[in-house]
C-alpha cells in the first residue's frame, strides 16, 4: 500500500525556525523518519511526502528514499492548501486505496489490522478514531453499531450537548473517490471541510476505533509529553500487537449513582472521585472498559437510544474532567419471559449477561486484552463472578463478595491496583 504524509506544518507553537515541524527529533530521529519506519515495518514501500514550509530540509534529508528502504516522492504545495487541498495535488498518481498520515503525529499502531478492517467495507474511506482527555475542544465523530460515521461534530460544542468521545486521529485510508469532494487550488482541511461534506452526501465513511498511541505534538506541552512517552517505551507498548491489561468497570453503583428501575439520561450522575480514578487508569498502561447489564431494554422500560444517550452523557461528563473510557459494552438481554411490554427477541439466555463473561471476552477480542493481568471492579456478586469467569482478579465496592479486595469506592480500588503494579 502507498502512504501519503502531509508534512506542511511550520511548528510555530514549538518555536521552530530552521526546520519544519515533521522534522523535529523524537529520540534520535526526526518524527517523519519514525513514521516512514512504521509504515515500512508493515510492508509500505512507496511514500509521497506533501510539504511546503522549508520543504528543502525534508527533501535533502530523505532524498529518493533509497537510504531508508522505500521509494519517496516529494511534492511541494505552491502555497498553503491545508490537509485536503494539498492531497488534491496527488490526484491520478495514487492507487485505488492509500494510507494518509499527518506529519505532526507521533504514532505506533498495527497498520495490518487497520488495513484488514478497511477491507471489510465498501467505503470511501476509513478514519482512525479514539477517545481523548479533552473532547470538549476537539473535533468529534459519531458512529453507529456498524462503524459507519453518522455525524461530524466540529468544535466548539454547545453547552448541554452530550456526545461520544470519539476524536478523529488524523490517520486515514481513502479511496480515489475522496478527490471528488476536494476543490482544486483551494485551502481545505479534512476535519473542518471534507469529512462533513462526505457524510452529508451519504457516502460510507467508516470509523476504526483503537486504543493505540496516536497523538499530535502541536503544542509545547504535548511535544514534551510525547517525547517522554517515546523514551519510556509507552508509544511502542501500546501497539495492538502487544496484549494490554484492562480494568473492567461495572456502571451503576461504581461509576454513577444507582438509578431507579427506569434509568434515564437526565438522572445520570457521576459519583465523587470517579473521573479522577479513571484519569489515573488512562495515565497507566491499563485500558478502561465499562461492562454493564442493561436488562431494562429487554423489559421494555427503556430503549437502545436512551441507553446510548446515557452513555454519551457519561463520556461527556468524564471528558470534562479529562478522563475517558476505551470501551463501553452493555447487555440488553434478560432471561425471564412473559411480562407485558417486554421485547421478546431480547428475552433470551445470552452469553453476555453477567455473571457470564461474554462482554469481557468481546472486549478482549476487540482490544487484545491480557485477561490474567486484568481486574473487574463491581458492586454485585454477578460482577465479581463475571470477572472470575474471565480469569481476572476482582474488587468489590463496599461489600464482602468473595472478591480479591474490598474497596470503599472506585478511587480506592484503582489506587490499590496501580500501587500494586508500582511495587512489582
């Protein structure tokens, strides 16, 4: 597969004068070289570098790519054209589907898995999406259960608006059809202009959700953070090819105050200290994943949409306090039949309803989780049993439920786990 790297950044906020932003060093190599090395590792052998500001520095360093084991083409924009406008310069020069990176993004992800996922869909393209710790000032996307992007939500977001914490990571696979939506010679960006145009036109744009390390270094603070993560090995460790431990979280009574028999979005409130606890998980190598039984759907008391809206509120409230979840899994089923108003097709003895471990196993398949080094935190016996059925260690909140540890709240539970890791 061919790779296009959009490398026109100036690095003004980083105080760069003599080199363009993609040439700043991360460890002992320029960021652009790290990106090319990553692509080469997964079989990419042809790279197009779109540059502008100080393009000569990039061209002199990489040449034709022979020293780096790939073929490199240099294309210089005549004036600033934005991320999409510059890509238009390559119309007619690329294969049917191609990769796109932004040159100011530090990343290490399983490109092979991304490509295989993209092949499953007849689409105009696939974009990598992930949660971050500042969704309130990020451009967001919404996807449906089939991974199709249904909404593009540019910042700023309205007060009182709840959303999925799914940020466009600026890594794409596009088909040639994308060029139909880009005007020639006009400055345009994918996030601001093109993606919404594509979705509004009814095109199939797919979202690929991954917890792997993909972060921009657009500010001085972010630059220092990604440098630190690179030097400690975190960037490489989070590649999906490496198993990661997870902290599985029950929802009601652990993350939020228990709601009545008809849980609605308006009644959802985070418990004290929850965002701080999940933020601590985010800073570690653990994944944070919610697994919750929602039998009120099967009983006909609430709809799928109402549960999804509640989860949007949960993600929004957490994001306001710089915390995020890597996944939310819920079981809509219930085994007992014969009640008025029930949804008959959901009244089944399923494999996902806790104490069975189906939701944990689904998350493990999606995220390559190391179950033996993972934890389940809950406030009921079914939560603890689900954790044990998945071979995880367990923590109960305030109750003696035969768990490995009894915690006072989520913050206490997370501190116990992370303190144990630090002492190993």
